[in-house]
C-alpha cells in the first residue's frame, strides 16, 4: 500500500494526506461534540423529571400527603407511601408492573426497558411525617433518542462536508503551490530537448521553490562552464597531440625513405624519440589533470618528509640538466618542526617541484639559468618557493598562466602549457594557493602556499578561505 501511495503524484498525495488528517480530526471532534450534546440532553431530561417529582416532594415534606393529586396530562409518575401503598400511578402498565423494582433501585437516573419501549426513570426518596415516601418519575426515551439521532446525522453531514471542502481546498492549494515546479519541469524538458544558454524560470515569489530554481540555475551554469572547459581542453589536447604526431610521422617517413646515410637515420630516430617523449609527457600530464579533477581529499605527509622530497628532486634535476648551463640550489628551513603535517603527499610535492624547475629551465631556452628552491614554514603555512633568472614570463601570459594549454606568443618551445595548471590543481586540492611574482626581463618566482598543521594541533584547512592562485603584478599588488 505504501509503495502504491508513493507512485501517486505529489498533488494527489498532498490532497489524500490532508483529507485523511481532516477526517481523523473532524471525526474526533464530532464524537466529542456528540458526547457533550448527549450529556446536555440527559441533563435536560433530568430537569424535566425533577419538575415532575418536585410538587409531590414538597407536598409530602409539608405533611399534606392525604390529598395528593395526579400529575398533569402526559406526565408519568407514581407515589408510594411508607406502607408500600401506591397513591398515584400514571406509569405505563409495563412500567407499573416493575414499580417495586424501580423503588428498590434508588435515586439515580437510569434507562429501563418495559413493554418493548425504553424509559428514563428517576426515583426520589422523600421523608414525611409517617416515614419515607418514594416518588417515581418517568419519561419516554424516544424523545431523547430522536434528538440524539438528529444531532448525529447533522454531525455526520458536517464531517463529510468539512472533509470534502478540505480536500477540494487542498487540491487547489497544492495545484497552485506546485505550479512553479511544473514550470521548472517544462523548462528542464526544453533545456534537455534544445540545449542553449537559457535557464530555468524563477518565479516572482521569494520562496523555497524560487530558491531551488536559482540553485539549479547556478548548477546549470557551472555544468555548462565545466562542459565548455572540457570541450576546450579536448580541442587543445587534440591540437597539442596532432602536431607532435605529425612531426613523428614525418620523421619516421624520412627515416624510411630510400636508403639514407646512417648519420641522417640516427638523427631522424633521435628526433622521433624526442617527439615521442614529448607525447608521453603530454599524455602523463593530461592523465594527472583528470585525476586532480576527480580528487576530493588531499594527501598528507610530515613537513620533514616533504623536505627530503625537495632535496631529492633538486638532486635529480641537477643530473637531468647537467649538460646545460643550469645551476639548481635548494634551501630548507632549519627552524621548522619536521613533524608538522602538511596536506601534500611526497608524490604531489615531487610533481610540483619537477614542473616548476622544468618550467624555469625551458623558459631559459638554453641560456644560462640559476634556480633557487626553498621549502619553509611561515606561520600556519608551508611554502615552496621556486625562483629563477630566466627572464620572466611574457606579460601577455600572466593573466591566463593557470589556464590549461596556455602558450601564447613568445612562449618557449617544448612546453605543453600544463605545468602551472597541474601545480595550481594540486595546491587547490590541498586547500592552498599559488602565487606568481613576475619580474619582466629578469625572472619569475612561483610560491606554492598550503596550510600546515598548527603546532600540537589538527589541520585547520577550513579556518580561512584560500585562493587557488594569485598573481603579483609589476607594482607588487596581488590579483587573481
């Protein structure tokens, strides 16, 4: 039954629930009202019986019982003297036959069945000069039953009308309340059939449904932006992959054409190997970006372990770039607490250092370059600083430096435009930021800032908002 109820439309469920609640409440109210009316009717009947017996009780109490007169027309009464003699009896014969029983039952008002009819009977004991008299007053119960029956019918009709009206009102109110939802549904159906730049309609009322529509529109805009970025990334990736693939194809064709000299064949194969290495690096970077997009939780390592990672990357980079005029130095903060935890894994910091050092060497374009790598603690933050003197970044690229595949005019060859986006993505997952401090014609400093565990406490990543990156202009001001 519950499953069948869940299959109904919301409007039907609201109406059915409202009708059920109204039915229960009105039924309870009807029962209470009926019981109260029944009590009132009984009190009224008791008053009538008291009015019948009152003259006899007064006359007996005053000692004038010898001249007791019969009651008025239609009144049912009986008077029994102390000796048990019945002086007055206008009761129905079936009830008179039970007079001794009625006298013995006492004073309470009760219903007695006699001759196929029900009677309300009240017996009163009155003390007279000769002893105790008994006055019995009766009234046909049909009057009370008729009144209660009419009241019951009126209450039942009122319950039905109230419940029906409540159901109709609930249907109308639910229809009006769900009208914005229906507009949202139609709007969503139109967006599904004809994707564009339209959004869901937002009603004029500032209510929960309007808030839902605004939140859904925000979600739609974010999804559209994400889809557009994904399309742009696929387009850029296709372009970046197509060029080295075409070069590799040409190099292999030249190597296989005719019977080239051994020296030229070796040169072509070396060029093909370099192109293949570039393709492999590009594929690795794309895979890492996709993993960063799906990653929700940061890594974790002790600051001292990450310091060892920085040293290892610097030593590895020295060997990798030993053939060029490149010098790479590192500086590790000796005062830092090596046991403080940082939301970066060793592999993540390794990737950051490797990318930033490679960017600096690539920016030098074969010229002599000096790279300084520093790993320090500054207050509640751990900072990695990579400074070079490779001439700085093209000012045209600074505002879009963290966008994927950014390689504008004047950018050095050999890069994929994914190094800084990867660094920014890792820092963002860790709750940190990346700062660019560009010195045109001099060099570039990249600072990666991530929150560190407070001394003797747990990480406080949520204590203050962090930006994924920042850029320092020529005047030293920080901007997004």
